[in-house]
């Protein structure tokens, strides 16, 4: 499942965020968009997940523009974990996970046997069985995130987009989430995510796309991309790169 | 569990209809009613000609407003949204008042169509204003308050400048079921049932909308399009109610809140419960309106405000809004 953007221009009102940006998302890999605040990485992710409409350019899935697909068809290919999760009052975890099946439902919204099976598996794979009958609005941030991941698993899409999934989590929940992301990738899913923590991106992602001022500066494996001059030029950060003693991935340590 | 509570609500509605047979300007005893039920004759035709249709209308009107309120709050993810604040009530009220004042001879059907038209214009104005100011939740509600106040003052102006028709027009300012009967039942209940059914059919999409627009889009739903469609149903349901009995304030706002307090459940149940609770609210309001000081009648709309306003403040204080 090949996803690529061609000559994207995106903006709000008069303000242009992305200007004539083209990018290929590598299939079956975990890709992270990184860059300083306001570089357009979240905007790019939202455009790729259809939340924002580009002013110019197109996004192609398997060589065909999004316009060739219906909303439902696209919802069966690409799912999104938004940055801010609205937890509706009085909705149980199981019900929320069931909503992941929305694009598969027919006119009246009746769930089939297959739908129920997907929901049960998603709840199990995201590790939220114990809280399946709890109300979502009563859960902690970390649990809520897991429940939404379960919903995305139920949606059963080959491509998964995550908008800053670790921002509001404590460290242990961040690690658990990144492992869940790796597990999704092991099942053959293409994962695209926006991350703030460079070391996290280096450790858990296969491919980094570095952005600044709405442009892609460089991309590639973490080992190939990360170096002192990039950190200085993109993040305005004086830092040294070491090798992570556990994962052997690049590790940035700021000098000041 | 929801089934039990829903049948309890239906039971209360039946009880209300029975009570409605006794209460009113003419005093009718239980014996007379029993006599009427078994023989279908006697002085008690008052019951069949006035009180039963009036109770059915009260339920229909309240149910319509309740469903409209539940849909509005759901689709805007805004607990302050209601047909009253969407410009629908005031728009429909202004249109209905104009028809009554300028074309007093027109038929019920014409009045209904005019009210629906007014409701659409009111809602359209709010949507355009909200787009212009790219309004968020609170601004949206405030725009609604402002526009509704403006339209209500237009109604006031019309009424004041046509003192000859003031009695008829007052009904649209306060909401009353006085003098309404069987002739209103077919179209009110007919359209209520049709649109309630449509509402129940689309509620599953509402659940996806409740997760936020970003999530809804990624689940394959077009939020804007869905919102407009749902708003269309809201306008029709509330304008119909208004064309029958004028503006019953607070019903559309309150019924869904009470429903959510009673049922922590899916949207389909909330919509059904809002219909029952709305019906119960207006029925009770109408019973109180004619029972407090017969033969004097207080407009039911005043009663819904009297019940609604304090309850709404109670909800605010509990942080439920």
C-alpha cells in the first residue's frame, strides 16, 4: 500500500504552511515526522489523513489520487489517532472500539459477526480487556490512548497515522505505546507518526522525515539522518550524538 | 436496563393522558368518565373532543422538540445547543406570527409550511454568522442567543403593532395548546414518526461524530454534510411543533440532558428517551397550565420555562453542562 504526496500546498486562510511539498511514505515501515514547533509536520500528517484539504497538489494511494476513492474506501485504508481525544460521556470502551468498524457498516449500521470478531481481537491486542466495560471518560490519559489504539486496530487499515501520540503520556506509557506501534508494524502495517522526542524517534522508527519551515530537509534511516550539523541547522540545538547502549540507535545529548 | 426505564417513561405518559381526562375547566367525575368509556356517550364528549387530542398533541410537540434537541446537541457536540438557540424556534415563531397576523384565514397546513420555512431561514442565518466568525462552541451559543433575541423582538413588534390580533399572536410568544384539537394530530404525529425513524436510522453515525471531526473523517464520515442533514431534521421537527403550539422554551434543551442523566447509553437510546421525556415535560406543563386555577389557563410554555430554568441552573451547578 503505497502512499505519496505530490506538490502539496496547504494553508489556513492566507497563511501557507506547506509549500509545494512532495513525499513518499515507505511501505511497511514506521516513519516519523520530526522538526521544530510550527514546521508543518502535524499539518502534513493531517493532510495525509484527509482532515485538512490541500489547496494544491494531490495525495496518491497506490498511484491513484484520493479523489478516485470514496470516503468509506479511504477509511478502510488509512486510520488516524488524533492528538486530542474527545471522550464522549457515557460511552464504554467496547462501544468506542466498535466505532472502528464504522467504514465497514452498511446503511443501518448493523454489526456483522466479522465486525464483532475484529472488535474482540482489537481489544485483546491493545491490552484493554480488563477495562472493556469501563466508561471511556473515566479513564486516565494513558488508558484512553490505548483504547483509541484498539479502535484503530478494529478499523483494520494497512496504514495508521498517529498525531503526537506520546505528548501527553508519562514515560512508561510512552514506552508501552511505542512497543504497541512496533507490534502493529510487525503485523505488516505502515505506521506514520509525528514525534517530538528525537531519541524516541531514533529508537523506535525505521525512517525519519525531517522538516523545517514547511519543507522536507532530509530523510532516511535514523543512523543516516542524525548528525550534529542537522541538529544545529534544523533545531538550533548544540548537541552530541552517541550510540544508545541498549538499542544501538543514535542518541542526542544536548551540550548545554 | 434501558428497556425497563423506557417503558417506565411510557407508563408515565399513559398516566399523564389519564390525568389529562380529569383536569380542566369542566369538572368531570370518575363515574362520568367510566360511563363514557363503556357507553361512548354522555356529556363527557369533552374528553374525546378536547382533552385526549390535546394530550396527544402535547406529547407529540414535546417529543419533536426533545428529539430535535438531542440531535442538535449530538451533532454539534455542544450541550448548550438546542433548537431554541439555533434560531430555529424564533425563526419559525416569527413566520407563524406573521401568517397569523397578516393572513388570519390561512389553513393549518400553510401555517406549518411557513413555520418550517422560517425555521430554515433562522438556522441558515446562524450557520452563516458562525461561518463568518469561525465560531467555536461558546461563540456559537452566543450568536444563537443574540439572533433569537432579535427575532423575538421582531415578534414583539408585530404583536404590539397589531393589537387587534394580540390574543392569537400571544400563543406564539409563550406556547399554548389552548384550542388545538384532532385536526392537528395527523400531520404532527405523521411527520414526527417519519423523522423520528430517520433520526434513529442515522444515530450510529452520530457516535462517530461524537469522537470529534478528525476522528469522524478518518472513519469515513463527512461531518459537515452529516451536520447539515441532521440540522434539516431538527428544523422540520421543531418548526412543526412550533406551528402547532408556539414556542415551548427549554424543552429541546432540557429533555436530552435529563435523558443523559437517566441513561448512560448509546445515542439511539438517548434519542428515544429524549422523545419520551420531552413529551412528558410538555404534557405535564399543559396539565399544570390548565389545572392550577381552572377555568383560567396559563400558557404551557410559561410552565416549561418555570420548570426548565431552575432545572437548567441545577445542571449548571452540578457541572453537567
